[in-house]
């Protein structure tokens, strides 16, 4: 996310209120940020916490409805990817509005 925001390690660390060495350890996976630091990183880099934990949270998706799983997966995507998916969804909704709605009642189906 730091690179997506075009920030150097120094800039990201200063923006979020941590040392450069701590930031480097976060990026290398050698250290996890504290909850207050994670909150600072998310607010300053404008990202959901799920983005940073990625596949480590996949086990939490089991048993959730598909819609909730999709929402959690979307939160892990970078903003550019979300913009593409939003455009696709908008287009699909537009196309579905122009299609005649076909409703079939149980009486229409012959067994």
C-alpha cells in the first residue's frame, strides 16, 4: 500500500508515527504493528486492516455468506482494482436494467 501511495519508507513511517526501522520490519513480516499503530497506518494510508493481513485471514471466511466473503476480499484489494470492479458492477447493473425482466411462476413450468 505504501508503494501504491508512492511513499518512501521514510515518508510512510513519519506519516504513521513510527521509526523507519519498525516500518521496514512490518514490510518484511518480521514484526506486527500494535493495534494503535495498525489504526494509524490504516487511517493514513487509507486502507482496511484486512488488506495487510491478506491470506492469513482466509480461515475466517469459512461459513460466512458469499456476499460477506466478497466484501472482505474486496477490502484487501488496492484502490485501482476496486475501481475496476466497481466499473464492471455499474455496467452490469446498467445492462440488467435494460433487459426485460422475466418472471416465471410455478404454474408456468410443466412437469
